[in-house]
């Protein structure tokens, strides 16, 4: 329980169904910080405790700060230093919420881990939420046939409006609480400042200025360090041009940022590695819809499994700015098939 309205209503719905419910709030940061919308800040813990008291259930705080540091924060920093754009929410779900918490649930004799995610599980299948604007299945694709029978998303059939209305009806003080941000551990969403502040970033090449070139090789300016940019980015380039310029790719070996016109950031496909499947992995080429960002409408594509476990993705029509390091999630209509991490901008 994060102390927010979604997990609070999820717990309330489970109590109403007659389940024995235990509330757990994860402490993810090592110091007693006020937090930036991050699970485990003192205010969030207090909110979660109040909700549990209101519902008549037990509440515990689980210190997972060391695990969060090793599995989420450190890989996040390393990715930016390697000129990739990471997605920490995916790894938090994989390693923390549905990794360590499932183990904790088993140790406590609990059958299920339930969260306030907007998603659904039916007959062992991971499905999009009823509220398409709030759907969070993009961040949950790493759930497999091992975990899916043991997870529950009680609010997956509700809209955000309905969740808040239920919270008000229950008299929960968190009914109108603001939503947390995605990269909850980064103050003021200053990714570069956060990365630069880390000890492993000392002297890192990705923080050094370098050339900005266009796709023909012409030098157009200077960048402030590759860790400040991602594929498809337009803002912050500080370039004079008669047409808008966008980041096409990051060339870490030459510490160069390559820019081009908008049509140059579209890609016909890419390769995804570290692929997992919610069910049986396909052995042959299959059709799917592929999402390359949380807000990206899934696009029709062909998936070709590779011998090394990676997947080549070929879109029916080029898609905007798939960025190395981001998640690619495969769908069949409402059902999540699986996903992986984009490792390049062109399938082969």
C-alpha cells in the first residue's frame, strides 16, 4: 500500500469480498525523506496506516531500500551513463513488487499479492485495464505464468473517477490525493542532476560535452552530455535551424548526438532482448501489436523469435522514436503477450 487512493481502494475492495487482508508499505529510500511521490515516505506511510485502521486490517512497513538501490536505482544510473533510456517502473515491478513481495507473501502464508495497478488478470492472462487512459500493463509485462496466478488487481475494472468516488464513500482521506510521478526517486524530475550526483558517475563520458551532428555528419552545435538526451527529444537542443530538429540517435563511442528532421526518428523496427512471456514463448513468427512507450498506441507488427531469446520486431508502418533501453511490450488485443528491452533502433 503506497498511501495513495488506488492501493487504498484496492485493499477496501478485498476486505469487502471477505478476504483476510494485510497492508504492506514498502520503504524504498534509505533516509526518512519527505519523498517525491515515492512509496515509503513518512507521509505515505502515515496515510497507509490511517487507511488500514479505517478498514480494520493490519499494516506493516517493509524496508526494501537496499534492494531498490541495487535493482532499480543503480541500473537506472548505469543505463543513462551508457546512453540508454531506462524504465525504472518496469524493474521495480519485476524485482520489488512482484519479486520480493511475492516471497514475503509466501513466508507469511498469504495466497496473493494485490496492488492498485490499473490492469486485469483473468484465467491466468494479463489484460489491459478497463480505463484505457490509466492502463498500466506496459509496466507489468514481466509477469509470467509463475506469478500471474498469485497476483490481483482489484481496481482493474474501474475508472479513476470510480476509484475516487469509492474512496469518498468509504471516508478515506486519500480520496483526492495527488498521483505520484513515475520516476519517484528523482527530485524535481531532474534526471541529469540525479545521475551526476551519484558516485558512480564521477568522470563519466556521458556527462561530458560533445558534438551535435546531423545525419549527414555536419556539426550543428554542442551537447551538454549524452545523459541529458533520449531518442525523439526536441527540447533542450539549443540549435538554430529552419526546421525542427530531433534526436535521432546517441553515439556513445564518439560522444556524439545525432539529430535530424522528424521523419528521421521513425523506425521500421528494432531488436528487443531480455524478453519474457506471460504464457508460452512462441517458436515461430507471429503477429502482435507493439507498444514502445507508456502512451504509445500499440502498433501492428511482426515478431520474429531469435535463437538467442531476443525478438526482432518489424512494424507494418514506421513508428516514432523507439529508444534503446525502453520497454517494448507485445499485445494481442487486450492481452499482454510479453515484452523486452529495446537494444537498437533497427530490426535485423
